[in-house]
C-alpha cells in the first residue's frame, strides 16, 4: 500500500485517484476547489481524501501532477518545495495554450518542455513524465482498447525512480508496452505529440485514440 | 503511367524514384549534384533521368519534395514557380535543425510548419504533406514491417488532390491505413512527431520504427 498525493481535480486526477484506491492505495487529491469533489469522495470511499495542494503533496509518498499545463507551476509552488524533496513526481501535464483557439498550440516546445521546467524548478524531485499522451480512461484501463496493444512513453532523469514507476504501471494498471525514452529532455518529444493527438481526437470524435510504436 | 519530378538525391529520393520506375512510371530526379547519381541511373534503368531542380519540376506531372528541410525553399525557388502551378507537390521534408547537436530541434514548429511555408510560397501548387514520419524503406514497402499494420498521415488543402494521392499510395505502394488529418496546417502535427521519431530511432538502433494509431 502506498500513499498518493494527486494535484488536480479534473478527469485525470479523479480517474487515477479512483483506480489507485480500488487497488488498495490511499489517495489525497489536492485542489483549490474541494467543494467540486464531494461526489467523488462519496463514490470512491473512505480511502479518498481531499485537501489543499500543500496537504496533498505532504501526504503522498508519490505525487502525481494532473493539473492543467497552464496551472502546473503555480500548483507546485503552492504544494511547497519541501513536500517534493526526494519524491517521485509523475507529471501528466501538457503545455497547451488555448488562447489562440482550437486546436491549441504549446506554450513551451521544441527546445524545452514543461517536464523540464518542473525538474529545473524542483531539482530534488524525481520528475517522471508519462501518461501525457492519452486519455484518462485508457491510463487506468489500457486493456479496454485493442487488448492493450499500444504504447506508453516514459522519461525522467532518475533511472531507479523510472524503473519503479514502470514496474508499478505494469503490475497495478496492466501496461505492457512502456518505452523509456531517456532523460527528462525527452519530455519535449512526448509533449509535442499533443498537436497530433488533438487532431486525431477531433477527427475520430473520441479521445480513445492511442499511439502504438511498431518496431 | 505518370511522370514524376523528384527534388532531392538522398535515400528518400532514390528509394521512391526506384520504386516508381519499378511500377512503370517515368522519373526525373532533380539535384545540384548529378554526378552523385550515376550509379542510381545505372541500377534502375532507362526510365530514370537526372536533371536540375528546374528540369525535374518541368518534367513531372506530380512533384515530390525529398530535399532536406533546410534546403527545401531554396530548391523550390530553383525549381521555378511556373513549373509548380496546378501540380500535386508531395512534401516529405522536415524542418530539422542540426546546428544545436543531436537530437535535432525544429526550425519551424508549433504555430507554423514547413508544409505551410511551402504552400504559402506557392499558392498555386497543391501541397500534400505525407511520408515525413517514417524511413524511406518503409515508404515504398510498408508490408515489410508488421505486415503493413501501421499508419501514414496525410494533409493538404486540396481535397481532390489529396484523394488522388491516397488512392495512388494505396494501389501502387500498398498503404492500407492512411489518415487524412485535414488541411495543410496539420503539417505542424506531423512535423512535430520528428523529435519522438528520432529518439525512437536512437533508442532502438534502427529507423524501422513506425507510428500506428490505435482506435
């Protein structure tokens, strides 16, 4: 059993939180809007807690950033640097900029990434970028699409932390094809998939579209 | 039988040129370095010709841009605007910038693309972006990897030209899963796949890695 602090209150946060509780873990969701999450707590049971970003970050052995890209650095600042030290921080955010209309562009890309910005801001956190290239329902149930025959990307600077996360994703969520792209600079490559992912979502009218790397 | 003018003298140009000749078409490769291509002509036979960018562009019913991204706009200028008017121009280039070391970054991305730059520069050409997300050997023989069970992206502003190209890729080269992403602004999304593709190439030690969109 592990304790997870999840920053965010959207579909990614609640889907992952619910699944982790179902798997026997304890979860605190950190949010600015705790009143939005009453139904979620009622639904998933007494292993679910709601708190501030700071409380959730203090609570978790592992942390998950499921805030919007635009709000990520502010949320982590509220979480508090001291609560991130030495911890795995799974970063699912994407630097989507909706200010120019649809489809969104990226507010950081090509020579930098949001994953790298987080790692630079919190050098003592173990930032692991993953899950940012697919929809929440598939993160927690990869088998529900094409019997799980598709790919998850992962990157991060700490090989041991990355290996632990890969093992967890495999054993707890059933991920079979997880490709380790290397250090956190690889986050650029996965965040830059979003423009394609969003166009595929718009084209097929469903977010249940996934990348598979055929090799 | 069609006449193809291919700009470029690298692997993409020679692989496609060879395959198109094998399929009974006539091909002129346009290059600044015709002496580099003597072996290729000897190998593929008398339907292969070599010329300048301008001669190749004049020759082709359909044109293929297989120059490097950095040299693309200059090559098209040499090809001559009058030789592009009304023609399908299949653009395979990627805006790779190797000046900062490996892996390369992109010299245009996110809010624009090389495909769009070409279309804006030559509004009377029918620019079709495709083939820029995979290695040359798979373009001409998709069946050789996973029995062809992987995806090709295509985009462009002219629906009729796009439909003709899709039909050609299917009937002549055996492409089964071609996803039409929409207008030429979608070129951004496919060019932005390159950072991931290059990291996968480096990781697996082979360019025979391909995207499949599972849905």
